[in-house]
């Protein structure tokens, strides 16, 4: 009983902050619940004088909710219907280019390998969600997870605001603007806000491209598991990764499993939010600022290069 009491305070604070983040994220599509969760967690943590009392409960929340959230997130990897082969190839090409560009640019800025992979993951797939999935597979530090999420979020918001003016500035037609929005903005809410500038058709097309990107998280996560490496040089596959893969596959092949998506998705999202809240609560702001602006600059330069790559590519190949 005493062990439960030691964890109770931290668990209650974690769940309370997570619920607040969950409600806040419903106010606007650009408010990604995972980003809001980790930021709220960091703010609350740094306002408290006796954070040590929260540590047992916060650590317990991370250990329970992070694998649960990652496993259930597999059910959200849905493939849009009626996608042409050329769209698959185009989206996969942008995904690969973005990940590699982010990784090598991050290394060029002096970031360590795991942080470089997290920045590449967030920029190439689906922002905070992808980072939350890949971080435990890498064994990444809490600080690196937070830095990657905040850097990718900041660049994504900047892009979202700029994209509102792109159609007028460049004369891009609906299809090409939707492709640019769906393949170069990190987070789902950012794609929604930016792409609807040209109406409902643009929004639907951009979301289709974005869902193709999200589906590539499965391949990326498997690749990380196979190449991350462990001290004993043995292949290690976490149980939640097995659940993630199984749900991702069955969710697209079985109508019965896909029918569970509406009930399971909120549980998975809240679980990831609780885990990231816990990560935020366990961090000191000084540990985030130690790396300076390098992760943000790496993400920003990646975004600029990828946008130019996609824009020039669309002038050559009709997507």
C-alpha cells in the first residue's frame, strides 16, 4: 500500500495534466495533443518546488502508458482508398528524401545519432506521433524526445502559416498545393489547416497524401527495430512493437478490426498523451536548452530543402 501511495501523487498529476491537454487539443486542429501534453508537463514540472515527490508516479505512468499508446497507435495507420501507384511512389520518395535530409543535416549540426533519427522521423512521417512511437524503440533520452517534438512542432507551425499564402504567391493549382501540404508539413492538424485554404477538395487530397505518409511509419519503425542494435548484439523486439504491427496490418485487412478503430483510437491517443506528459513532468528546462537552437535549425533547414525539392519536382513530374 505504501508503494501505491508513493506513486499516487505523480499518477494523479500526470493524468490531470493529460486530461487538460486532451481538452485543449480539441479547441483547434493545429493543437496536437501530444505536443500540448509534453509542453504542459514541462511547464507544470518547472513551476513545482518539490518535483521529487512526483517521480515514482510519473515513471510508473511512462512505463504503463508509453508502450500501450505505441501498440494501439498501429490501428491508426489506415491506407486511403483509390490511391494511384504514382502517388505511392511520389509520397515514398518525399518521405525517404526528408528522412535522409533531416538525418544528415542534424548530424551536420552536431546532433547525436538518436536525436538526428527522431528529428528525421518527425519531419518525414507525422510529427510528434511518429517521434513518440520511435523514441522507445531507439531507447532515446527523454530530453531528446522533447527536443525533437518541440523543434518539429515549431517548424510545422511556421510552415502552416506560410502555406496559407502560397497559392496566391505561386499560383499552384489545387492538386499540387494539396501534395505540397500533405507531404511537407509534419503534423496532421497542420496539414488540415493549411490545405483547406483552397477548399474542401484540397483538404481531402492533402489528407490522402498525409495518410500515405503516416502509413510509412510502420516500415520506419520496423527498420529502427532491426538496425537500432543493443549492447549484446541480439535482435530485440518489444511486445508493444508486435501489437503495433499486428494492429496496423489487421486494421487494413479486416473490417471487424477496423470497426474497433473508433473505440480504440481515443484510448491510444490519451495513452501517448499521458506518457508524453510524464516525460515533460520529469524534465528540467535547463536540460532542453543545453543543446541550444541546433535541433530547431536542423529541422528548419530540412523543411526548406524539402519544400524546394517537392516544388521543383512537381514542375517536372505531374502528381
